[in-house]
């Protein structure tokens, strides 16, 4: 395998035209997945053609590299747009498509909509009663306000799932309390072979460890004019989901990768990491840590056969977890590995086709810019079965406190949600470390 360096992409006075299909795609054809995939494939061919056309030429490579970076950025936008559509479709299927709300929930949603738009104090007295009848309450919350209808909460969750790569890939559980606990077997059970009439002595029992994930509170405080709220044509649920997702999505996305676990989720990079060669099969000694493999170079990927590090990362994950596993990395790192080829000159990255996402060495690729850049001792790439590796805990009920006084003439909607997260299966995820040894 070989890496195509910048020096190999030089063109003396070269001018590289931007592909029109890629440049226009993120907005123009967002409603047509087939057209978007066709544009991705056209852009990918343009990307490859630019590289091939400039191999071996000698000159300053900044012109060619800037064109490649622009094409690469547009490809990333298109791939993300296709992934978001797939996530939204999957979420809609999970949430059901019919009007299956109970009468109490429907009544609560109607009254909530009136309160949201008008702030009618006449309904305050029976809003709590409606919440109970609709089965929405779990415990009293100190922040006050009212619980959003389940349909509105589902809409917010769907939008969040398209913003955070980890949320879209991880296991998500809703709970009624403030903490989630899980017992994990570390092994240690023994057995033996016996004859028909031989004694059965006692065998060792398995060792159990407890994993506990606490929830922290995340908030958003979007503002709207009363004129907007008075407009009956405005979809309040969609408006709130869009506004809240900006803040919730950014805060959650960062915490799921980098969070320290204090009043927030604990991110996948916040755990101790050990060399995968030392990880072994002993759960009890390595549990609580994440195994890693190295790039083979102190400040980046190896000069020769850089993709070998990702192949090592692939096989560091046990075979039982590789089915359903994905790569997680930033757009910048994606721009690097997208240029890699195998020994026969075939690119290792493949654009999405049909209902298949973009892949690298045959596995889906998730991009999240909260993942670090390539630097000494950094962990820029994770590979894992995130459904089994990482668990996100959503405390039931998103609450809203309506505030028409603080910032007149705007009405504020102080929206809070309790969320936690952490690794619950340390064998189901591996990291790539930028290191020579």
C-alpha cells in the first residue's frame, strides 16, 4: 500500500476545475437521495482524477491541494446529508408512523400547544394533572416548567440523532431515575468433567462488576417573538427541535467523546487506554480500559503503508464485535485516509451506494469533529461496535419553562434534559494512537 503525499500531487501551474455536481449538491438535491449518491460518486471520480492527473509533477502543490481540500469538504457534506436522511428514516420507523397517541396524551399535547403559544395562566392549574393522566411524569423536577409532549420529545431526539455521530450509533436507553446501573461478568466461572457416579465438587463463581452511569443536566434557551408564536402555521414541535438541537447536539456530541463524567457524560476518550497487546483475554485486568494500536510514527501515520495501522485496528477488535462496527474520526482525518490505496492501486475508501453508507476497508465511517486531529500521542480514530460499546442514558421527560419577561419582546423557552453516557463494554471498542511504539 502507498500513501500519496502532497509532493506527489503537484501540478506546474495546474488549474483544477471544481466538479459542479459536488459543489451544488448539499442543498440542491437534499430531497433526492439517489441524486445525492450519484453526485457523491461523481465527486469521488473527480477527486481521484485530480490525484492521478498530477502524479509525478514538480511544482508548488498548494493549488492542487486547495482544490482537493475543497472537493473533499463537499464530499463530506454530501455523505453527511445522506447519513442524516438514513438516520431520520430509521428513527421515524422506530417511532411509528401512525396517530397512536392515547386520548390523554393527545389532550395534553393540545393544551401544551396553547400554553406554549400564549402562556395562558388559566391552564397552569390543570397542566400537572394532564401530565399525570398522560403518564408523562416520573419524579418532580426542581427546575419547574412543564414536560413536552411525547411527539415533540421524539422530534427533538430525532434531530439530535442526526447531529451527534455517537448518539446515532450508540445504544440509547430512557430511564425514570437519575442513574443507570449494570452488572457485568468478568468471568472466573470454572467447570469440569466427571463420570456418572463421581462427586461434583464446588466450582468457582464468576466475578461481577457494576457499571453506573449518572445523568447530568443539559439546557438550551431559545427565544422567539410572540408574533412567531401567534402564527398558527408555525410547527412548534419542529421549531423547538431545530432550535434545541443546535445547543444540545453540540454539547452532547463533545461530551460523548471528550466528557469527563462530572455532571456530564463520560466520553470514549476519557478512559485509560492500554496497548492492545497487553489487553489480552483477561477481562478482570483490562476491564475499565480501552485497548489501542499504534500508527507506527511519532507524529502521524507511517510513511510506508500507512493504512496498515487501520487494518491492525480492525483486527484488534474481536471478531464477535466486528459485525456492526464502524470507524469514528474527524473530517480532517477523513481527508487524509481518503487518499490511501491498496497494493493494486484501489482506493480503500468507497462512496455510498444505494442503501450502503460510505465505507473504509468495508466498514462504515462516522465523522465527528470532536475527535482529535493527528498529533503525537493523540487518539484520532476509534473503531468499535458502538451499539455494544457505548450507552447513552436519557432521563425521561424534557422540560420547558416559559419566560416572557427577561428579554422582552422575546419569549424564552428554558429547555432542560438529563443525559448521561459511558462505555459499558470495553471489549467492543478500540483506539488508534499516534505513536511510534
